[in-house]
C-alpha cells in the first residue's frame, strides 16, 4: 500500500487514541501537550531524509512514539471499563424511571448526566505511567546491565589438551542501536577479564548497514583471545531489512561488513571450518551463514562448512539462529557436539528469577536463552549484547558467556 496513504492513516488512528485517552488527563486536571510533538516526530521519521537526522536520534524518536501510545492503550482499558459502567448505570436508571412515572409523560422522565469516574480516570493515568517508567528504566539501566553467565559442559570425546578450555561467546551487538560508548566498553572489558582462550561472535554486528560500525571499531577490536576470535553472520548483517537503490549497493554493503570483521581481527566463517590445535591435538570449529526456520534467510550451507571435519573428535558450530539446531543440526549431524547461537535476545523482556524463566520469546522459539541438551548434543543460546528496535532491556539483561569444556 502507498506510503502516502498508510502513514497519514495510521497518524489518524494515533490521534483518535489521543483524543480518547485525553479524557483521563482532563479529569485528573493534567494538561497533555505531547501529542503534537510526538506526531511531528512520527512524520519526520518516515518522510525526512534518513541522513538529515542521525540514526540513533531517529531510533529514540520512534521508541518515544511507541512508548507513549503503548501507555495510552493501558489508559484506554480503564476508560472503556468506565464507559461500560456508565452505560450500564444509564440503562438501569432509564428502566427504573419507566416504572416510577406514568408512561407517556415526558415531563416525568428523569434525565441525569452520569459523569466519568474520577477514581477510574486517575487509575488509568497510573496504569499508563507504569509502562513509560519501566521502559525508560530499561533504556537507562537495562541496556547496559551486562552479565557474565558461566556454564561447564562435559564432553566424553574431548581431547586432553582441551580439558578446561574457556570459550567466550558474544552475540547480537547491533551497533546501530548502541548509544553509550563508556558503558559498551565496560561490557567488552567484562568479557576480557574472564580471560577466555577463544572468543566466538555469533552474528548481527549491525542492524542493517555496515556504516553503523563506524564509531564502534575502537571498542570491539579489543576482543582478543590466544586461540583467536571467530565470527559468523546473523540475519541482520545482510541488509535484507532496509531499502537499497540497486542490488550492487546491497552486495557492496555486505563486502564492507566482511571487511570490518577482518579489520576487527575476527576470523569470519562463511560456510567453512577451522581446525583449532593445542599441543598436537585438534578440534573443529564450524561456522555457517545465517540459517533460520520459517521466513528467515537460509544462506547457510552446513554440508559445505562441515566437509573436512569428519575425523575430528569434537565439533563446535557457530549458527546464529537457534531454530537451526532442531531443524537440521541434530537430525543430520549428530556428531556436532555444541552449537552456539543468539538471535532471540530473549525478546529483551521477561523474568528470570531462580528456576522461573519466562519471556514472550518462548512462544516463538523452543530454545530461546541458555543451555539446552538433547542426547549428547548441546545448544547454547546467548541472550545478546545489544538491542534491536527498543534500545533497552527489561528483565533479560545483556549477556556475555563463558563456557568451560571438561573431559567427561
């Protein structure tokens, strides 16, 4: 549908929400004047040249629109409840008046205006404030509340030289959504303090375009490990979710992104493998391009990446999307010991307290965060380092992973 029709039509819907929700503000004696600014930002986001407003400001502009209208939906729930109550009272009093006064005598009918409940109006404002407060906190604090999560994985076929090796995993950097260099540097330093022997980056370096990494090169090139830093691509790295004037422009963007991996010192695995050697013994490190179930891109060629690793005792796989594990890895490659993935971000929203683990992500992904095991095969899903769309996290903090391999 034409953008010139859809965008104004959606703006009318937003304005209708404003007019209805404004009743709660008016009754509580609060003037709401943000609507004009929000709608101005909404139109600016969609119609101004993307280069006119810096990318990060455009992101916060869009998030601001979402936050305020999401809050107003909470307000509307209370207002609708109040309207239903008022309608019921009006109908009840109308029926009662028919029995109290002679039929057909208009002067005897009681007409009464039923006012909106001030209690429900103020309750609506409180309900609307909660998502704004929580989402704001998720941006200011949650986005950079980096946590190191540690797991020990026993492998019966692990060569003696690799017993105790520490694997650091980082995933989903999404540099186009980063906004605090000091905090981001702190996250990188947090991983380096763990002194991993090898570091794996499992995709989504950017949101859409390679230029998003321009201001972050001097931070992520600090990721170093004795056995190397290895990486693969995620679904966002291909530029599939943005407009390109020509096919050549999109191809060149991917080439630039691949060059950035090299400049960072990351060994990018594009459907290929590397043999990791320690004291004369070897294990296989396999990396494929993005392969996702359903509508997600399937650039990965595991048969190509796997070729040549058949005789090695342990095989580790970098595959961005965890849905790949059940769809292809487990049924077709039972000798791949551990798959490292990311992609889900845990939806950047959820609850993890003790054994309680919940997120909307679980309704879309069978494996969405943490360590999973089926038989002798393992999958680890990293919760992500950065953010996408909403530049914050609520209940699912950004993750840096340390996995230690032990000989079983």
